[in-house]
């Protein structure tokens, strides 16, 4: 299938941007990928891949030259441990990146821009209970976003609205809920809970012990990467301009997440709970009513299937570091 639009993916060296680039190239788009770093695990599928720092406006102008559609994914980000301890750098860096990308897209007359926001924009006061009511888009206000990272996301959502209203740049805003899968960061401090659990359990022996942050009763929903890129593309092609959730709406506790991964690994796993580690909100789930209505679609891949693929990839990455006593049950 040939598509005539020229596309920019920012953050193309990162987890979601890398998968999205492959998806768009497969659909016949000409794609420029931009990032401050190369993809970590395999070469980018982009027709052009440029190393640019989008905190600089001149670089954002270069990135957006001659493109019709901009997928704005670049951000300084990581799991809860990272975003809670780097609020200043994250807010500064992401404000520069997001605003420069929007403004440069306007100057270079891109027709459409999709911005990747986050469930971290939802108010803390709605997420104090592990049996949380799923969050619907209108719950964002009155605002009480995740301090630092979440506030920048919410601010840029508003910028997108006003760039559409006042400058005619057609924008889309997607709020991701915990995306995971192969080729995502799994160690080093920026990893999120599914990848961290896969790594810890891959490295534990049968009957071994892993550390879990918090008491493990905190709840989340997790969405597999292939569903994420499918949803991003469907939203970009739609005419829907308001922020919209993209995630699974099956909520589980972190302890249940450990159980699922341990089952995939074929191991009995004990756990210790680190009650002083950062945990984020107590409960979070996605209300997918609007997603189903607008896109006539919702994520398809089960948590077990997605975690199985992710576990096997992380297990292979760890190579010799994996405990020799373990067998990969889900091979
Ligand atoms: P990621 O960290 O893997 O990718 C982000 C990429 O942005 C990285 O490759 C990074 O090098 C790049 N980047 C950072 N600073 C840059 C700069 N100054 N100039 C150019 N590139 C820069 O993260 P991801 O999981 O792929 O997330 C993609 C987007 O989705 C981000 O905007 C993130 O905030 C958002 N998001 C992700 C999740 C999730 O669960 N993964 C959840 C909510 C929102």
C-alpha cells in the first residue's frame, strides 16, 4: 500500500517510536525518524534517521522540514522511580521538546500533529484507592496531574488544542496507559514495572525471591505495544481532536503481574516488599468507552500473550546473566 504523506516520528530511537516507525514504513509511508540517540536494540526502519536534540528550536525546524504528519513522541521519560526523582530536568526538557515540535510543525506547515500524552495527567485525588474507577477523559479536570512529568503533558495537551484553534494545525492527543513489549527499556533505572518484573523473574532461580516496590496491591492496566501503534495510527487517521485514552481496561495488582510473569517463566517466585520505594498512584485504569466509540476498535492482545512475548525477549537479551537453574517454560 503506498501512502503519499511524508511522516516525521520524533523519539524514533525510543521504544514506542521505534515500533511506530516500522509500522508506518510497512504501510508505505516515507518516514523520517528523529531522536537524540540511535535505537538501542536494532536499526531504525526509517528512510532517514537524524540525530537531533529537539530542545533546540533550530533542530526542531530541521526535523519538521517537508513533512505532512508529525508523530510527537520524543520525551525525557522513564518509570515511576525515574520521573519522581527528576522532576526539574523532565519538565524543562519536555517543555522545550513539545513546544519546539509544535511550533516548528506550524512554521513548516505540517498538516497534522499527534502528541503522546499520558495517564499521568489524571488527578491524584481520583487514584487513591486500588479499586479505582476507570479514568475517563473528562476526569482530567479539575487538574491535579502527576507532579513534574504529568503537568508538562497536560500543558502540552492544551497547547495542542490552541494550536488547532488559533493556528489551524490539526492535532490529535493520545493518553497512553502503561505500554510494554519487546525492545522496551528493561534495566538501568528508566524501565517500567512489566519490563522490571520480567527482568527480575528471568534472573531469579526457581523458588528465588524478587523485590517488589510497595505492598504489591497497587493496581494498573497494561497495554501491549502492537495495540499501541495500531491505536496511534487509527487516531491520527480519525478526525477526533480531543484527548483520548489508549490502554487496556483490565486492571490488575502488581502482585498479580508478578504471578502472571512467574507463570510464564515456569518458576515459583517469593517476594519481598520495599515499602519506601516510589509507587505512584494507588490505583489506575483506563475507561475505554470513548476509544471504542471514536475508533470503533480497542486493544486486542491479552496481557498473558503480550507478557509472554516480552518475557521471552528480555530473557534472550539477558543471555548469560539469566540463572542457569531456570528453564524457559514458555518457549
Ligand atoms: P522512550 O524513552 O523509549 O522514548 C522517548 C525517546 O525520546 C527516547 O529515545 C529519547 O532519546 C528521545 N528524546 C529524549 N529527549 C530528546 C530530545 N531532547 N530530542 C530528541 N529526542 C529526545 O519512551 P516511550 O515509552 O517510547 O514513550 C514515547 C512517548 O510516549 C513519550 O512522549 C512518553 O512520555 C509517552 N508515554 C509513554 C508511556 C509508556 O508506557 N511507555 C506512557 C505514557 C506516555
